[in-house]
C-alpha cells in the first residue's frame, strides 16, 4: 500500500484528496492519499514522522511551502528558483522537494489552448505573490520573450522582476492599460475576482485579438475577467486546470503512473 498525503494548516478545504483519489481509483492502484493538518510549530517533526511511517511523499500547502523547501535534502531547480515547494518525494529516508505550480500552469494552457505558445509575445502577470513567482518562472522557462509584472504594491513587483532579470519588468497595477496593446498572454495571479474577494477592475478591450487570457482563480470558474475576454472573442483558459495539472508530477513520483487530467476529473473536483 503506497501512502501519500497533503499537509497544510488549515487543511479542510484542500481538493487534493479528491484529485489523487480519482486517479488512484481509475488506475486501480492500492494506495492512499489523505489530508493531514499540521501546525507550523510541528511541521518538520510531522514530515519526518511521515518519512518514518514509510510514506512515498506528500504535497505541502499554505503555510508550509517555504519551510518544506528549507528542510529538504535536495531541491529541484524550479523549486529553488520559486523559493517554495509544493511536492515532497521521500526516498531512502531523504526528502526531495519540487515545485509543480509553474509547470501545472503551463500544462493547463497547453491542454486548454493547444495553439498557444509562450514564445508568441509579451506576458502580463497581475500580482506579485507566491503564485506569480511560480508563473513568471515557468513562462520564462517556456520561452516567453518579455514578462511585465503589475502589482498594487510596486515594490513587490520590482523585487520579483529584479530577481528574474532583463526579460522581466515591473509596473504599478494602475499602469496596466498602457501595456495591453503588446500583451499576448494575460494572467491574473491575485485573488481578486474570487468569491468573497473584491472585484478585479480592468478593461482589457485593447488586448490584441490573438491574446490569451487566463486566471488562477477557479471559484467561480468563469471569472469576470474570463467573461470579458470571451465577449471580446479572445482565447481563455480557466484556473481549475492549473490545480489539476500541478498534481500530476507528485502522483507520478509516488505511485509510478503518469495520470491524465480529463473531463471526469474536472467534474469530480467541481462537484466536490
Ligand atoms: P499568492 O501566494 O496566492 O500569490 P499572496 O502572496 O498573498 O498570494 O499575493 C497576493 C497578490 O494579490 C499580491 O500581488 C497582492 O498585491 P500586494 O502585493 O499589493 O498586496 C494582490 N492583491 C491582493 N488583494 C488585492 C487588492 N485588493 N487589490 C490589488 N491587489 C491585491
């Protein structure tokens, strides 16, 4: 029986058990994937305990992503660059840390918009938090020639753009209009537009007709930003797929089968 889990604090809203449970059942694998709440004070001890109990690994979520990276014995390049881990793999008593958020973002776009190419032009990323960092890294890896980070707090966007170098620049979120004409990929990485959060107020009518618009918010699935883009006839990809695709590498590492993100999985997670 192969065991994996998701660790967070609090953990009750995690969709990960639904995702991995769906894949385990579909592949007929004798395995388990549970949600375990571990408080920050006991995080390292809790992870070491999972290693001792023979777990294959785990996902880690808020607020443990940075600590998970720090305590690992080895770290993937992408987790190092993103500065946080969401996937841990245990082997021979050692902990390997990875971050699959960025690749999940990219693979969601590849599945949802097969003709989209990161290299097509400038990307505009709204927000400068942890999700933005993973997404900017992944866009650059994928060949995006230029990334603009727009944030309410300009300083946070500047810190991020300095970290990533010449291809990345920072602007204040109220200067977004001036950039839209050159943007081929627009990503909202803020929580704005999520149920219970303030609206994202932006007029995207000056985006090129060839632009793709995506949102990491998936509650609601069709955010105001995506509705506006659809009304303009632009390509859109919703944010649920990023959540699903980020889970793929962990499942493959622990259970030995590369799972597929399909319509059944989407339905299950939306219903759950
Ligand atoms: P995550 O790790 O999910 O990216 P985060 O690190 O808390 O979350 O980042 C949240 C992002 O949403 C930030 O870019 C934040 O802007 P600030 O850096 O100025 O705080 C942005 N954000 C949150 N609430 C916002 C609001 N009401 N208006 C504009 N931006 C907001």
